[in-house]
């Protein structure tokens, strides 16, 4: 018999204890409902008969009154669902000796009312007229759909919300008609909306700034404001632009709390106003912060981090990130300085790092300097950099080399369209890199490097046979165009294997054998497919298959397979993954532990 996880077992025990400890409330009468399935729950929840079924303060003399009220209540519920020709009967049977009264609600629903015509008229300036098709597309009761009163009311509010979010803050419905013919079970709907003028962005009020300069916030504003309450010019007000500013401020690194809202009260108070003021409320982060962290992964072993951050270096809003990282396979000292992001999304960054990396027999000492310009545009990040790389390596069966160097010009492009940056359940991420170096220009060898990594998350529909699962796909490929890998720093070559690539193999154990070690090669290709299925709240079982390899040439490429199963715990810091995988090429099982996804 399958064993429940400890968390699930504890929940079962608690529910059972509560079930025995809490006495069931006695019914005051029997209630029988004979109606279409979609009407049963509303009839139980929204009638007095349903709500008072087990109330301890019930007086049996009230029951005839409840029965009379139920006739009107049930009829209203039936009509609201679109059954305008439906008939409702409510009957009360007197109790037998020692029994309870029995109430029966019977609904002969009849044919359901269908929308046979919908007309929408939009009165306003030309920008509003151009939105008419979009409004019709969002309307929840198109011709041919079943008519529901709730959706009729919700649809009207929805259209007003869409117009108001695009600057027509004073939009209102001037005519609204829903004509229902119960005999034909048809509904004819018509709306006329007066949009009023399209308002522009007004002045921005910023509150909560003490440590950082106002210019940091102003540089991130994506719109041009009109001058004054009735000033000309300015971009049309858009709620989406408020969300853009809010996302930029949250990603800037200066603030713990961000709220960006329109001041609609000011618009309502002055009917002649042509602009929408904006309020920005901020909670600042401390200017300086020391960090200490420890962790563990099955790939890189134990790790410790000691870091220092300064978010207002030289009183210019420059952000310094520095630290010392100590891992079983890696020792690194690093520092970088980044300028505030501009309204265009651009920023500048420069830094340095010194690292010793010891894995699969290859010991490398690396020193890197870089400078570059980045651009952040909501879900897309671009970085153009110039890096100077110095490296010296030692292999078990080879003498120490004289070192290698490369001055590389690189372009990196990343896009993430995910429902969550920490624990995604749908969406995708794509990264692509292009870099190169020329011999004689600070480099020992000429080469060009291409690399891409794509990850996709497919949620499985709840009603499917797999039921509320998740499919995760990964594709990764790289190629270095050069006559040889010799004299190319290892940062530009490829190895694979381990938790975030091909499970069932040691970390970076798939590459090119050389002098008793595994080193990087010029080609890489791998793919992975994983299915996750819920087994308990916040717990998922997983099954996966990985395939791929890294080599020095395509003719030497030999794809290897890894497959297995594991569990996923959706923790507050992201999914904690524990996998048991079999490496077919090495005929061994390996345990992998990691937190989160590598994008």
C-alpha cells in the first residue's frame, strides 16, 4: 500500500480529529431540490430555506414564511441564470410522527434565453471610436451565448473599466437595454457609451523619498506629463503605463515597497480638469547592507556568501554589489557598479571578479574585467559588454600552461514571460548570447561563440486525464566557431551534466577528456522533458528524461541519456527539487538536490 507523505498524513489526522470532535448540526427540516445542476448550489446558498436549514435559532412557525419567500427567491435565481420561461414550485409536506417537515423546490427550467442581438454605440473622439472593436471583443455576452443577468451587469462595468484605463476616465453609459422575449427565449441587448474626452497624464507626486534622489524615480517614468491641470500636450493616460512604472521601480533595487496609483478623486472633484495626477508611494531600502548566506546543492556542494551592497555610491545612486563566495568547487571575489536605469531602460555597469574553479580534474584560476551597457524593457533584458579574460589552468597529467587571454565583445539577450519569476507554472524564458574575439586584439585566438537556452512551462488543464499537472521543457545549444579550442578561456567553452542540465551524471562531467580531466568543448546540445503531478498541497511528484552531450566537434558528439523521478516542494523561496536519476552511459544512480530553476 502506498505511504502518505508526512505532511499529508498530518492533515488527514487533523481532519479526522476535527470530524470526531465537532458535533454535526441537526437539520431543522428536509430540503429537496429538483433543478438543473448549475442551479442547485445557488438555490441552497441564496434562499432563506437553504441558509436556515441547520441554524440553531430556527422556529418551526417561521417555515411557512420561508416557503412563501422561496417562491420569489428561486424565481429570481432562475431568471438570473437565463431561464426566463422557467417555472418554480415550492411545496411543504407536514412531518410524520417524530419526523421533520419536508420542503421541495422544483424547477422546470424550460429553454434557456439566448442573446440574438448585441449593439454597441460609442460616442466620443476618434481614439475612442477606434477602440470599439476591442470593446466588442471583450464583451462577455456575444450573440449566440446564454443570457445571464450577472454577466450583463459585469459586462457593462468591464467596458467602462477598459475605457477608463485608456484615458477616458469620465466614460459613462447613457443608454442600456436588455429586451427579453420569454416566448422566443431570446434577448436583444443594446448599449450606448459616452466616453467623454481622453485625459492626459498630469503631475506626479512622489512620497517616501529620504535617502535617494528624486531623479532616480523621474528617470523611470515612461510618459510625458501635461503641464498644469488643464495644460496642453502630454501623453494620454493609460493604466498599463502605471504598471510599467511600478514594475521598473520594484526592479530598480532601491525600494522595498512601491505603489503607483491615479488620483481619480482629483479628477472627479474638478469636471473641467483634463489631466490625471499620479501618486507614487515608496518605501526605501537601506543605503548599505551586509549579507551572509549559506546553502548546499548536490552539484557545487556547500556554499557560503559574505557580501556588501551600497545603493548610493558617491551620492550618485550608483549600486555597488561585492562579495566573497566560497563553494566546494569554486572560490570567488567579485565587485560591480551599476548606474541608475534611465527612462529608455538603459544603464551602465562595470565590474571585476577573481575566481578559482576546480571541477572534474581541471583547476582554473580566472581574472575578469568587464564594462557594458544594458537595457531593461519589462520582460526583456539586453546587455552589450566588453570583457577581458585572463586564465591559467592545471590538469592532472599535463604541465601548467602559460595562461590564455581573450578580449571579447559580447551581446546577451534574455526574455522571460512567466506567470511567476520564482515558481512559474506557465510561460517561457529564452536567452541568447553572441560573443567573439580577434587574435592580436588582446586575445590569443580568434573565435566566435553562439549560445541559446529555452525553457517552457505548460500547465495541464484540470479536466484532462493528467489533471492539473505541469509539463516543463528545456532546450540548450551552443557552438564555438574556431580552428581549435586551445588558447580559448574555458568561460567560452561548453560542458554539461548535473542538476540543471542532464541528471544522472556528475556536475560538468560531460565534455572533452584531456590529460586526466574533463574540459570544455566547442559544441553543446541537450534537451529535457519533465512532468509534475500534484500529490499533496504544495507537493508534486515528477518524472523526467534528459538527453545531450558536450564535445569538441560535432563528429565527436555522442548524446547520453538520463531519466528518473523526484519530488517538488513549492516553498516560499521557490521549488525545492529532489531527484533520483539514472545515467544510462555510466550505469549509475545519482541523487540531485536544487532550489528553483536556472533561466
